[in-house]
């Protein structure tokens, strides 16, 4: 996610990194001796390419995945850039006699796949390969293992690069690397070099929310120490002449890790443009080097433009920068029209405010006793909000317990990459026990017979026992303590918790409150009986949203929060003991697709339920009950907001569209947004009010919002 976030430090450093790459190819300090040149181009500048890999990894690699769409896009885009760059360098290839080389075809293939058809272009195929490997590792393994695997690749690369002098002395290694070098000129390529940095970038993206002042100091210290170490390492390797090439150092990944953290903390203005500019500098600078030399020769300016390596470097940098800025500006102006954000073309869409979600999670957590954790209830597509977006965001911010209604919802969460506990609140067919185990899901034991049947599957599943304390829906009856104890002793069931559900915790009426108290007492009685018999219950939980809001004093291990997490109450008139400052997370919107004038007396829609009492203006909205918008809000019972004004629904809501009366609302145009459920403020369109108007509660209204809107 981090959708609204931007990282100026990273943007600035992109340009710096591009200039470092130019340094590698121009050796600006060579005037001041070989060592100075080595330090600048072979040590300091070696941060540049790993930085680019990490930046790509930062925005691309994640263990949370809905599908492989993002990776596919990245590969496609990079391949397109690579193809263009290859074509751009064909003239220089011709000039350098590239096409006359021996074994042309195998070498060409090798260059395209690994080494690049011009000396700097290896970066692009390495990006593609590195991204794919990094992505696959992170999706398949957890970060630790992915990191381990990428590091092994890196070490293999290391001994074919900076440490090759050592491997050369060992015959087995020597022949191993000899065969490697038949396929790729270097080990600093997409297989051995890039993946580690991609994984590192992704890892940082998922963990950088917790940045604090201390982290800042740590990253500066860490970078300084690691850089000094890398410096020493490089000079030693250089001194002993062990290097075959000098891209890979043992301390480089650590240096990059801390450097990246430092850059994340830089504050400033957003400069997304620098992204394209730096890429362009990277790709074009060898051409600029040639052009500057040519220019120098033609105008006899060699002594100014070329002979002084520092001046030469600066001129190449400036010329590359100027060219790239003009190039990207032109590209921006004339590029083929692309997608402008996904909501532009959607007929009806939900907007999710993740900051509000985070706020609610924090507020709820704050209202719980300290040892109690939030179990986020994300059943029914997270109450219509979209389970992927909601659960991954919560998981990233540290929520580690989730509840779903069905096994398939649970499996889906695992496929998204959610780690932590996932409790299935509803029934699962016992024949799916193997899947429960495979995806590490916890099953609710809905009664004793069910528990026995599940046990007989001999699979070994984790479970929570549900206790019926008066709702009479799911659960073992509280008075059957013996049966509950038997469940604890079942061989193939690992009881991880025990819970109950309150059926009128939302009501503060004395008789309802008394009933709730009775439910709570019954539950604690069961727990006490079990403990008396020497059974320890790992976790207990009772409250859902209203349970917390009205009985905040209960000290359990979890609160199973659903509706409150999404920032609304079920009904507008509900009062609660705790009055938390919760913020709605979802808005439901659509766009005006047609505006038409209706004369007095004409009708609109099915059944002619709307007849104009005056000449009217009607807007057609492409959303209906097929999208989950309640049909019983037809005929003025419901309304939408357009341009900040309310427009009543005209006639019947259809399956896929509806009409609203916009007579008197000024300046409505086709394409304008219309809000049906709104997040902000004390507003008629907040979910509880809309729900109440349709004789329901927010929970139903929200979770019915259809797939077509997400
Ligand atoms: C749905 C559900 C919840 C969440 O309820 P909210 O009122 O939305 O917080 C909690 N526990 C169980 C058993 C549920 O089915």
C-alpha cells in the first residue's frame, strides 16, 4: 500500500545514483591517481545499481499479493524500455563492430538475457530476472528464508566477482565459474546479484512504518560502520588483487540497507519526475559520452572537454541531465493516453480510507485492556470493504489475529500473504480438515459431535471451542462441562481457545443488559470449572464490537471487532457506554452517465413510479441493487449527493442503474461523482442512516456491496 506516501529522499537519490553510474563509466578522478579513482568509481559508486534494484523491490516485492498483476506490469514495462534502449544503441553497436563478433547468435542471446547489448544495459535484464526471482522467493517463503536463499545466490556471485581470486585457487570452483562465465560474462547479473536487493527493498517496504527517531540514528550509525567496513574490504581485495570484477562486496547489502532507511527519512517535496529523469540518464549517458567526445574532436576542444577527467565528467552529467529532462518533459506531453487511476473508468466504486482504518484499529486497541489483542473480523469481504486491502493493511500495521466466516475466506487470506492467527467463525465440512491444517487455520468447534467427527479425521487441527451461553446458535452448551473437557483431551484437536458470542450486547435496556451479564457469567463459570479440573485454556474471548463498546471492563485475550473497525455503528440511534471516536472507512460512489430533461407529467423507470410534478432534470447513475444498493430505497426513500447537494432517488432502483432527480442542482455534468454512502462527517449518507432508511443495519448494507464495486 503506502498509496498516498511519497519518499523524496529516494527520488533525489535516484539522480545521485545515475550520476554515480556515469562516474563508473568516465572515471572522473583518474587525474588524481589510480587509488582515488578506485575509491570513487569502484567503491562509492557501487551503491548506485543496488539502490535502483532496491527501489524497484520497495515498490514491487511484497508477501501480500492479490495476483501477479504488479509483477507482470513491471516486467512488461522494463522489457519495453530494454527493447527501446537496445535499438537506441544499435548505431554504436555497428560502430564498435558488435555485429561482426564470432558466434554471433549465441553471444547475442547471452547478451540479451544477461550482459546487455551495450555495456551498461545489463541492468535492465537483471531487473527483470531479479524481480521475478525476488518475487517468487518472497511469495513462496517467509522473508527470513527468502533472504537466506537470495543471500546464497549473492555469495555464489561474490566468489565469481570480487572474491574470484580465492575461488580461482580451488579447482572445483574454478571450473564451476568457468562454465558460468560461458553463459554470462559476470556474476553480477539478475540471478546472483539483483534478487537480494529486490528482497531487501520489499522487506523494508513492509517494515518501514515503525520508523522512529531512534531508527534514524541507528540507520546513520549502521551505514557509517558498514560503509567503513566495505571500504576496508574493497581496499584489501584490491591490494591483494583478488577481484575479477568489483561490483559485489560482502558489506554492500548491509550498507544499502542502512542507506535506504536513511533516505526514507528525508523530508521534502514530491518529485516523481526524477524517477523517469534518472532512468533516462542511466540509459542515455553512454551516448552522451560519445557525443561529447565527438563534439570535442570536431571543434578541437579536446583539451577542455575531454582531457580533464573532472570537467569531462561534469559535462557528461550536465548534458545527460539536460537531455533527460527535455526527453521526459516531451514524453509526458505526448505519451499515449494511459490509465489515470482506477476509479476514473469505473461505473461504481468503493473508496477505502486506510488512514481511518488504522485510526480505528488504534482507538479500539486503546480501549482494550493491555493484554487483550484485536482480532479483526474480515468476513464477507471485510464487510464489503475488500478483504485483501483491509487485511493486508491491518497485518502490516501489526494486527496478528483475524476472523472469517468460512474456510475459503481463510484460505484466501493465506493466499494474500496474511500471517498470524485466522479463526473460522462458522461451520467447515470435516472432510476439509486437511486444508485447515495445510493453511494453518483455526476452526470453531460448533458443538461436541462436530468436534468428535473432526477428531476422527485424525488430521490434527487447531480449534477454538465455542460455548453457547444463551444465543442458541453455535456452540457447546455451557452446562456440558464434561463434554468440553473431553474436547480438550481429543488427540487430533489442538484447542487454542474458547469463546462465546453475546446476542444483545448492543442494547443498554436493563433486561438486555441483565441477559448479557448472565451470558458473561455463564462463560466465566465454564472457564472456572475447567480450571478447577486442571485444564488451562490458552485464550478466551467474548466481545465483538458492541461487546467492547458496552462491556469494556471484561479482560479477555481478544476482542473480535467487525463493524466498529470499519468505523460505524450498526444503527444511528445506538448509544454505547464507551464513546469512541471512530471514523468511517468506506464510501460508495458512482458517476453520472447521462443527464436528461423530463417534462411535467412524464414518468421515469419501471412501473412509472416517478412522475414529474414539474419540468425536471434527471441524472442516470450506473449502480443498482445488483451492486448491493438496497432496492427499498426507491422513490425518494433514499438519496445521493452530487456537487454537495442531495438528489432524491427518482422511481425504482433497477438491478444495474437508477435515476436521481437533480432539478435545481447547478452545474451537474456527465462524469460527475455521486456519493451513495459517505465516509465523512455527521451526514445523512453515513452508513447507519442509509441502512436505517432501508430498514436494515450498517452491517448488512456494507457487506452486500457487490464485487462489481471493488
Ligand atoms: C461477525 C461476528 C463478529 C463481529 O461482529 P461485529 O458486531 O461486527 O463486531 C464477532 N463474533 C462473531 C462470532 C461473529 O460472527
